[in-house]
């Protein structure tokens, strides 16, 4: 079988493997959603669809060249499936990088544009989290989940580990040279994009809309299942969990995302059993339902040589 045909079928095979491995969770999730409010579930589905549009805007904003709109949107839909079949972020990044190079953007600039997008999306997510933490400082009751005085030592340890890793990399001459060349390319790409207001607006607008829409999806599923805690507290719980889980490189965050979201919702005041049901329902709507069509789209894009 030719390599490209095998690559077309690989996403479907991986979806099947994941579905079998998580069949009990899937069965429980669909059982929970069967009795949920259909209107709120429709809202959750709509916000999930809009996340792909927001991601497409942000990806376009990261490059000065105009990308084909329909193919760009299709790749963002497909990258969602790829992201849940590979360690966190790698699937979507690989799809986007390949798409940009196929569109004629040099590999160095494509990589710089991808880094710019990831940096902007991270800054936007952390910015939203900080704003909500300042606006609702008592929304997450972490004292019940962490030993007293453990939060700041934990954050300090993570910061020290990041600084140590960066220092080791900078001490390696070859790595330092590659890093400096990449930074020059990335800064040039950032200047080129921000010199065009439309691109800058697409980049930052899409990057802010993406996590906001994801949080809205969790709120909608929570309302569908009768979770009675303030909307902004649920949104804050999602942002806190998504930032924390970025440190755990599992495929699409499968397992780690669910655990972090349950912990965050419990910290926001949700009963543990209901928080678990909401998280399972949220992952069904946002991950499992789009996974098969996303994998089919990914295979089609590979076959058509769009990526």
C-alpha cells in the first residue's frame, strides 16, 4: 500500500483504538447527555464549531500571506483530530506547519508563524485567566484541594525548572546558534504581521476568542446538566485547568484534561459527582463527537495533498 494511502487510513485506525480504550467513559458520557437540556447542548456544539473559526483567524493572522480560506478552515477542523491522536499540541502544529509549507511559505517562516501563534494564544489564555482571577479572587477555593501554603512553593518550583531548562539550552553553543537564528526569523515575522492591522486583529482576536469559546462550551454543558455555580466561576475553572494541563504531554490531554477540569470545578464549588458528569459531557461534545469526522477530513486532506 502506498505511504500516502496508509497515512489517510492511520487517523481512522487511531480513532478506533481510542474509542475502544475509552468505551466505558464514552458510554457513561452519552448516558449523561441523554437526559441533558438540548438547547444548552446545542449552544455547546455551536461554540465548539466557532473555535475552529477562531483558530483559523488566528492562524491567518500569524502570516502576512493570504491563505486559502476554505482549506485553512478545513485544516483547523482536521487538526483538532490530529491533536487528540498525538501528544498535546503536536498534532495541530504538524498539520498547520505542513499546510503553510504546501501554500508556499518557506519552512523557517512557517515555523516562526507557528511559534507566533502559539505564543499569542498562550498569552491570550493566561491574560483571560489573570483578568478573571482579579475580578473573582474567591472563585476557586484551592485551600480544600492543596495543603496550606503549598501553592506558592509549587509555582516557584515550576518557574525554577523552566529557568534551569532555558539556562542549560543557552549554554549549548550549537543550540544557542539555532535558537538565535530562529528568534531573528520569528521577530521579523512578528513585525511583518503587526505592521498590517488586519493581520494583527485576526491574530489577537482569534487567540482571545479561542479559549473564551472553549470556556463557553464548558459553561453550556454545565447548564445543560444543571450545574448551579456562577458562569464566570466555571469559565475561570476551565482556563485554570487548561493552563495547568498544558504541562502534561498526553495525547490531546486525554485523561489529564478530565482530571484537571474536575479538580477545578470542585474548587469552584461544584459537587464532585456532578463535576465529573459535566466534564465527561463536555469532552464528549468537544472531542469525541468531532473526532471521527475530523479524522475523515484529515485523511481527505492528506489524500488531496492539501497537507
